[in-house]
C-alpha cells in the first residue's frame, strides 16, 4: 500500500513538471529561452517544452510590424524653425536565431529601443535640414526620407530591425514664416493671372487686327473688281454711243442734212440732264454764240477721237 501511494505521488509530480514545462508561443511572437540567465534557444509559435526550474522564457519578441508617431523641431541653414510630424514603421528583420538574440539583448527594454530609434531619426533629419534653406524644405520631403533610410539602415540592422517606411506627414514653420510664404504664393498667383490676362488680351487684339486686315483686303479687292467692271461698262457705253452717233451721222448725210444738228441735240440734252439731275448744284455754261461754237468744236473733236478709236 505505501509503495502504491508513493508511485501515485511520483506520477503527480511528473505530471506537474510536464505541465510546468509546457509553454505556448503566440503567432507573430518568438520566445527567448535562457538557462541560469544565459541565452539557450528560441521558441517558435505553438506549443513548446522547456525544462522546469532550469530553463525559463525570459522575453517574448514580437516579429510583427510596429509603428510610432514622432514630433520634433529642426533649424534650417537660414535659422528658420521647422516642425515635423512623422510616422515610423519598422519590424524585426527575420526570425533567425542571431536576429532574435540581437533584438532580445541589445536594449534593456522596449522603451529604451524606442528612445534610441526616435532620437537617431530626429538627429539624422536635423543634420539634413541644417544644410538647407527654409524655401527648399517643403520640396525635399522625399529626399529627407531617402536620406534617413540611407543613414540608419545599417544601424537598425545591427539592432536586428529593419526600417519599413518613414512618412513625413506634416512640415510647418513659425507663423510669421507661414504668413510670408502665403503672401509669396498669393503674389505669384496674381502675377500668373496678370500674365495670362495679358496673353489673352494680346491674342484677342491680334485676332481682331487680323480680321480687320482681312476685311480691308477683301474690301479693297472688291473695290478693285468693281472699278474694273465700271471701266468696262463705261468703255462699252462710249463704244455704243460712238456707234450710234456714227450711224445717225451717216443717215443724215444720206438725207442731205447737216450733221451739226446731232451736236446741237447733244448740247440741249446735256443742258436738260444738268437741270433734272443736278440736285441743286450750280454748273456754269457759256451760253454765248462763241461759247456754244467752242463747245460744239470740242464735241466734234471728241467724236472724231471716238470714231478713230
């Protein structure tokens, strides 16, 4: 009976030791096992067994992505204060044993890691900003991120981490500088608007001048064509008048009549036409016998010229 009871107690002790040695590691986490304070091995996600009272899980290292927000100030080369708001995304490089040892033992606590990481990034950005002027900073957001990654990648690797992303969400300056920058932007916009308006006015005036020039050109061509047609009409009229007068003169000679009657008739028709269509204009005619004779000779000379033509 005592032996049976003793065996029963041994079984209970073994079961308790077995239960004490079972450890569960969650997904996304790696357990670090130490024996008497010295690193021994790592436990991967799932159910694991350690030697009770000899081994212990000293740390649980998360291999998931981590993020932290940072706010800090820097000074440019021209002594302007710049305020940054950024978000840092980082993670453990991998789940290898060497990497886990670095993560577990490089820093005393997570707080110390975050302090070192944030101060390193702040210092790197401040050193970059100190070489630039205030007017350049807003356009260098991408360059700042690339510079930080280049400077701290090796350092983070020594700590067992990897920088996944650094986003600079906000860059601001002192209120006086922000107000002056707003005025510069507003003045540039007004300047651009004035230039655009001037260009539009120039284009409008140019188009109007072209249209006016084309209109003048078309009118001149039309007037030239009209003058040509009027000249042709006058020439045809004179030709017909000359032909009619020649025929009338031939008939009068055949009838033994004085051809001067035609000239007298033309004279009287001209006077009548002046009276009807003169519209009040004053036309002086020499009504004396000598004046009429002179006019008749001029008409005869014109008829001879027309006949010769």
